[in-house]
């Protein structure tokens, strides 16, 4: 193993501890793991339907092994039933057990370039609680009846499922776009080609309906350092694609349905919200710089129209505009709410939104799963509102902490990759400006660093020419000066 990879692993472990996250599973969690067997078959269990005969499939990242959801549609036509199966993690990770307490401490899996810190041990998240191909699993199924892009009915129940094909975003996207061959796994399953194409049509209709409601459509690219035993080999850029948008639309619909399911039964839950934009006046200024005018009060539909105009008018610059608006909107957060309390997600244009579709990776989703299962069983709520409030607050804090770790380690990897390019100049966009400093992100490569000199008068969204003046990988520092 190279010294660069070892250095990145140590930076990640140190960052986890510095931000209040546990890099390792405690002994009692390991002991519990050793005692865990496999899931029961679920066959014949009361309230569990047998849906193994359906052509389920999963679509995820190329390197994902913790498969949280699978999808299938039935009766393709103007009115379609879309089924989303969610891994039944609670069946093996019981509430208040050592593994659950560790999950509730970190609240999320943390992905760094050289090492992953999973919320649950890989023996569970990539095996026993993962919806792996050709394996029978119990799942929570969210059933959506979709007509012309609107969800007109929804239901939640337990079922026995079987993933017929593990597909990837890149493989499915290039095939659907006509730029690559059909993934081999699709050809091995009768009817799966028609199934995926139907899912693509349903997702497009869902997206169109969300657009009408004012959902914001960004071009979000992310830095993905490629690290192997030889060190930091490259800095890749992950971009949106057709398959990712397909799954995103399905997950938005499913998360809204679980919120409605709990609300209809008077059960408090943890909601995911993005409140009114933190810096709407600056978003107005940004729009005006590009020849548009936004109303004085936050308006998702007006902002959406501005983004659509910019995507069409300047597609080569739309990624930078997207990034600036995302930064100015502010972060999402978790809140615990009674069923009667209204909540909204500004960017998604939805009211009442849970996180429920990734219980292997996010603790709020596991909590929501327990609330759903208790409601289906007709028992008392798995959590009371004061508990949910504490969990929601902690999940927001730890998500912020995990984001800091991921940003630091990506910057450390980028600093290692850039260490021999001191003095080079780059085009960039300002992504942060405040009392703590001014940050810029390079065009072409989503590398972010601090502008140490020449930042006066700059604000988020401004374009600037910068020169690399220094790197400090252990601290994740990449320093720039404004170029003349």
C-alpha cells in the first residue's frame, strides 16, 4: 500500500474522531454481530406477501454493495403500480441493541476516498440486510399508483422479494441514452428490458409533475478521487445521469408516501426539510446578473424557471450556477413533528417528506422503518415524540459532521493530486464568502479551496481566475490567490 493511501486513511480516522464520530465498531456491537444469524424466510408469516415472482431489479453506484432498495412496476399504462422494496434492516438490527446504539451515534455511513466507515458492519449492510441479487429477502414495500405523473394512491406493507438483476447507474444510463450496450444482467431476465424502459417513462412523468410543482433541478457534480494502492490516481467527477434521476424520482415519491402513511395514522415521525432559503437576496442578485428577475419573497417556481432558462441559455456554465444556488439555499435538516404539523422541503417542492429508503446507510431511515412496522403490526409507536426530537437533532449534527469528514478527505486527496502543480492558474467560481473566509471551486474539476489573497468584494456565484499557491494534505488545505 502506498504512503499516500495510508496517509488518507489516517486523515480520515483522525477526522472521524475530531468530529464526534466513531471510526470503529465497539466490542459489544461486534459481539452482537457474531451472534446474528440470517433473516427468517418470511414464507407464511402473517402480513408478509410473497412477491418474489416479480421482476425486481436494483440500480445503484457501480461500486455499491449495500443495496437498500429494489424497484418494479406492474400494469404499465396510463395508471401504473410502482413498487419500491426497502431492505428490512430492523429484522436483524433490533432497537436499542449495541449495533443500533452505534448506528445512532454516527447516524450515517461515511464515505472517504481511501476508506469507508459504514453505519452497520459490512457483514450486515452488504450481505444479510442487503437486497442482493438472487437472494430472498423480507422488505418494506411502498406501493404507488401513478397516473400521468401524479401519485394518486399509495400503500405500505411487508413482503418477501428477490432481486433479479443488480444494475448500475452508468450501465443503465448509457444504454437508455443509446450510447452503450444493454447491461448483460438485463438480457438474462425475461421482460426486464421492457420493465426498465417502463420505469424510465414513469420517472420522466414523475419529474414532469414535480417540475410543475416547482421542484428545483440542479446539475450537481461531485469530486470522486480515484485512490488505489499506488496513491491518488485521478480526480473523477460524478455527474447526474438518466438512471440516477430515475431512482431519485422514485425515492422522492416513496419518501412522500411513507410520510403520508404515518400521518394518516396519527404517528409522529422524523421529517427531512429544507426551509426558506438562507440567502434569498443574494439569489436575487445572482439572477439579476444573468438577466432575470426573482420576486422579493422566496418562490420555488420562480427560481425553477430561472434555472431552466440558464440551463438552456448557457449549458456550459449551468453547473456553476447550480452550485452557487445550492450553497445559497442552505442545508437540509431533520425535524421531529407530530402528524398534524405541516412541513415542507423547499428544493423538492413536497410537503411531508421522510427519509425511509436507505436504512443500511442512514439512521433516520431505520427509525422510520420501525415506525412503519409498528403501525403495520397495530402496536404502539416505536418512538415517542421526545425521543424523535433528540434523534432528529443528533442526526442533523452528525450528518454535518460526516459531511465535514468527507469534504476534508476529498480535499486531502485533491491536495495530494495537486501538490506538483503549484503556480498553475485556473478558472473558478466563488462558493463561499463570509467572516471565516472565501472559498472557490475550480471549473472542470470540482476541487474546492480557500482564496487567501484577492478575495475582497467577491461573493457566492462570482467567477474568478485563481492561482494555486499551496497545499497541505493532512489538513485538507488547498490555497489559491486571485490571479491578475
